[in-house]
């Protein structure tokens, strides 16, 4: 427990960020028309692809001979990229159809 | 200086995530919102590759990184562009799984570093405490990222399979107990490793991976296909949390903001989707939706006699109507008949018939599914009526044409407490003068239950594939 509290104290800003982002997330989604539920979900899906940054860091730090880290990191970056790129493109396609035709 | 630019990149990324998501919740700004978020993501990624440094050392292995980025981008773009509109929900699930797997792999690699030894000198500085002191909190974060990421991965793959049609609903007695046991065991092992640091840790680690993957599978497997969107939204927020765990691990603010934002927003979105179906989340996750094991509800007389209507009669009654309401459903999407439907609408309007569409929130396979489908066919946005407004219009409608929709117009939701769909708000089509139902056969819809609407006196059936039926109907109407 004390370890946990020490950790939180050492990373106070992160605690604030977490709390604030939770409120922001909830606020934003408050008034979404049901027709946008799916594109919104798709957009959020793309945004959590930010996990790719962790994969890039891990790959970038892997030492020369560390084959498992390199291979796993390689796969992780591919997966993360799929999430990001695929996510944004799919969201764009969904929204393309929502253009008002004048 | 370079580090400061990186901080700026991450700041920009975080702001664009918030801004982009906000813009995505409004139809007018939605498309731009997506681009804004994408731009921020791009900035953060590039910044990381070129500007990230730890203990004065920048990231290496550029060859590997860039080839992985290229492969992922090409494959991702091809997959996203080539998929049919009706398969969009599956793609969301698939890409979600990819993100979850990525988060899990990060945890795996970091864990390997922890136990296989490392050179502390390489990781000194930049506030990286977790390598120099194997503190419990860091391990908790690694395990959380691993477990949540793995659950999200396997669960999303199952959801993808289900929406694909490749997987059937599978439920067995006691499954929820078994899954609970798997979860408890999983967490127990994780806690054990953190506290006791046994020698066989690698073995236990693989056990955690396996148990997490299993949990994800059993979590999603019994849930009915119609409920998949809710599950995918939930798994979406799981992956967000897994991404945030990565943010904790690397003290990386942009991963943290993106992850928590999606985690919170995704959870609320899941709740909203449940509300639209008028079912609680626990009901969705635990209650199998009319699967093989549960006795299909519905006391009272099942079936009865139905009337069929001929094409020419249908054409006549629609052409001479004042107002026609079209209720699109999954059948329309499957038959890819949205363009013919639009033709029908235009032809009727040319004859002076007012035509509108009634869109139920969960018609099709995803909220907004029908809107997307009809928008693809250039149907004017203003003609698509939300359920409450549509329900007012039915009273003054002469004809309601139901195209492959079933559960969303099933009166059992109002009248039969034992029905699995009881309580779900429906489109009250029986208030119109005539109801014409187009289906391929009398087989039940996704909920697997009978629909008394089909046997009511005002209703007649027009059997056939939606596309063919509409084309024939159109031809008849044109000949009047």
C-alpha cells in the first residue's frame, strides 16, 4: 500500500491526467446522436492505437542481438500501425457516407 | 531542445485526441474531427521516432521500425478500403484486437527485460525507475497491460468471427462460473508473482497470458450476434485502458491521455448503446440472447396464419398512398438493395407520395448501420427519421414497407414480459393502415423469436430477396 501511495506521489501529474481525462471523456460523449455511435466508436478505436508509441519505444531500445525483443517489437509495431491506420481509414469511410448531398 | 519539441508533439497529440473525439460527436464536424486526431497521432509517432531519447540515447533499429510502419500502413489501408460497408463493424473489432495485442506484447517484452537481466547503465536517467528497482507497482502495470490487452485481443477476434458469420453462438452450462474462476485464478497468479517473485516466474507468466486469452474468448463467445456492437464498444475501452498502462510504464503523457480518454469515452458509449436497446450491460453480457440453451420466451400463441400480397397489389397500394414509411433492416443490407430502395423512393415521390424512412437505433448490426447504408445510396439525410419522430408519423401513414427488419418491429417487446426483447422500444408500425413486410422467408430474425406482427390483420408478407423484390415492385409501380 505504502509503495502504491509513494508511486502516486512520485507521479502526481499522471494521477491528475487520469482523473481529468476520465471527466473529459465522459463529457464529450454526453450528447452523441445514436447515428454517430458507430463512427465515434471507430474513431476512439483509432485513437487508442496510440499504444503504438510504446511499441516503437520498445523496438527502438532493443539491443542488436536481442532477437526475441526485435521480433516481438516488430510484430507489435505492425499491430499498432494496423490499429491506427486501419482505424482512421475505416472511420473516414463511415463518415464519408454522411456527407449531405446538396 | 529536441526533448522539448517531443514534449510539444505529445501535447499536440493529446489535444488533437480530445478535440477530434469532440468533433466526432457532431455530424457536421465529424469527418474533420477524424482527420484532426489522425494528424495529432502522426505528429506524436514521428516525434517519438526521431526525438525520443533515454539517458541521452535516441531510438535505434530505424530499419525495423520503418518497415513495420510501412507494412502496417499498407495492409491496414488496403483492408480498410476494400471492406464492404456492411463489414465495417467487424473491421472495428479486428483493429481493436490488433491494438490489444500490441499492448500485450509491449508488456511481454518489458517483462522479459525485467527477468532476463539488463544493463542498468542503458536505462538510467529520465525518471525510469522500473529497471533499477523491481518495484511492485511497475509489475502491476505490466500485468494489467498484459491481461487487459490479451483479453481485448482474444475477445475482439471472437467478436470479429461472430460478425463474420464464421462463429456461432456457443453457450454451455456453468460457463459464467468457469470464466469467473479463470479470472480469479489469473489475478491470483499475477499477485503471487508480484509478491513472491518465484523462480518459475516465466512459467507463471505464460500461464497468465493463456488464461487472459481464454477469458477473452469465453467472455465474448456466448453473447448473441445482435449484441456484438455493445461488446466491441466495451472491448474498445479495454484496449484504451491497456494503452494507458503503457503510458504509465513509460511516463508517456500522450499514451496516457489517449488511453484514458478512450477508456472513459468508450465505457460511456457502451452504456449509451445499452440504453438504446433498453437493456442493462449485465443483461447483455450474462444473458444469452435466445441461444440454444435458453428456452425461447414468448408465452402465448405462436404463429398463426399470414397473408401474402402480390407485387401488383403492393404496387397499387403504395402508388396511391399519401404517405409511405420505409423501415430498413439487416435484410436490406444483406441484399445490398439500398440503391434500388432509393429508386423506389424517387419513383413514388414522383407520383406524389410522401416517402420517409424510420430508423430504429439498433436496426441492422450497428447503431447507425441503416443511416450509412442509405447515405451510400444518396438518400437525403432529412428523410431518415429517428424512432420517436417516426413513431408519431406511423399514425398518419398509409403504408409501411418493412425491408428485412424484424426484431425492431416486434410487438412482443411491448406486450410479452417473457420475451428476450421485452422492454426494448420498437417502431410502432401497426398504427399505420397497411403493413407490408419484405423478408426472404418466415425464419426468425437475430433474436430468434417469432414476430406476431406478421400474423396481424393489417400485415401482409412480400417474400423474396430485398433487392429482387424491390426491383420487381419498382417495375410494377412504373407500369401504373
